[in-house]
């Protein structure tokens, strides 16, 4: 097929692993993903949690680049509302200078944690997190070394300027995010593992293609494969996703009811917490490939980035093996420029 496959890893702390073991498991998975023909391997940003060890993607990306040789490594993503776009550009320009052609910069809009950690990340700044589009635009201009002459910071450069710039992606779960990515002319990744509403995915795909017909449209999808569909179904089991709905209209996905309630309490708003059945694509590798093929055709998806939220180390690793491009005999596309 004419789509490629990548992996999103959140460095989960499972099977009573230590933090050190969780991060080394991420390193081992990246190395195995390279052997299995995956196009890219991304790591996430989550704060103030004892269930995920990945808090600093830019640091972890640098380590993974040093431990691999050919696979693209990136962030899925850096939560730009907390940080200076200039410093983010510098960080990833250094990485791209060290490993030309292998660095991805995925940018996310979510806070990546509870209100308390958001306050800690933004402590001592004037940032309120409401200028995301301006930040993303500034970041893109810095990476392209194309800051307009009328900009108040005209002349500044995010050095070192790499010979091959990092590939820039916007991550999102709405048509609004798709429109922003399309308008800016950058790659877009729809987070289906967060928002599995097919109508929203359809709208996002159409919106992105309207703004950027030849852009790179990817979908990050929760998927789990096993030798039999019955085993996959049993292991997916009663997995749920938890959402907190705030009085202001915002909804966020958290890892547990306890975290969702804590988020609501820290927000200072009235809130409700609801659980929903997790929409995980499961089955044999052939079952899942058939669904990916259908999605690729229906939504013009260029790439699937697999997220596997199964909290069993062996079964999770086996799923990535079963769904690998080598095993599914997929012809990989060239990486996004």
C-alpha cells in the first residue's frame, strides 16, 4: 500500500517497571522499530504523572538519535503553549545538525498534564497559553529562516542553521487544528486515539486537503494485534478512556478517573468526569491491515502512527512486531521534507 507506518511511544511504566526501565524500554523499542521498517518513532510529553516516564521529548529524542542509525526520531509532541518558540527551534536545529534528515518536530496544543504542572511550566512568564497560532507561526518562520522584515524580532536566527531542517508537524484532534496546519502548509497528524469520532476525522481530512491538497496527512491510531482475534479482544478487554468536561466547555482526555477528577479540582471550574469505551483497533495483523487499507482509501491518509495502550510489556512489543511494515509487507513512503 502507499502509506507508511510509525510508532508513538509514551514510555509507559508497566509491569512494575522502574522509571529507568521504562525509558530503556523506549530505547529498545526504537531500535527494534528501526529493524522492523517503521518510518519514524515519536515520544510524547506528559507532566507530573507516575504512569508515564516521558516528560521531556527533546531530551529523549537526542538520546534515541544516538542509539539508532536510520529511523526518523521525533516528538509527538512538544507542547508549544509552555515554551519559547525560539528555544524550541534552537533545540531541534541542534538535533538536525547532529543527525541530518532524521529529526521530526511534532507540535501539540494540549497542556500535557494537570493545571498545577501547567502553572509550574509557565511560572514566572507572562504566557497564558492562548496565543498558540502566533507561536506556531513564529516557530515555522524561525525554522524556515524566513522571519518577515516587519517582525519586531527581524534579523534573529535560531542557530545553528541545519543543512536539512527538521520536519514540522502539527498534532491535533479537530478540524480546527487541521485547518491551521493546512493554512500554514505543514504536515498534520490527527489523534484518532484521542478523538475517534468518524465524522470529525472526515471533516479534518477534508479541511486539511482543502487548504493543502498535497500536504502530508497522518493519523495516530490506537491499535493492538495478536495471533488471533480472540486473544486481541481479550487483552483489549475493558479498556476505557476518561474525559473531564469543564464548565468553560473544554474537554480533556486523562489516563484515569482519579487524574480526571484531580484535573477538574485543580482547574477551579465546575466539572464532570465520564468514561467511554476505548476505540482500539484490534485483531490479527491481517484484520488491522484491512482496516488501515480502508481508512487510507477513504480519508487519503499518507501515514499511520501506531499507539498501543496495552499495559503488558510482552504483548505490546509483540503487537508492534506483528504490525510492522516488514511483517505486513508494506512499501514505505519517503519521509516528509
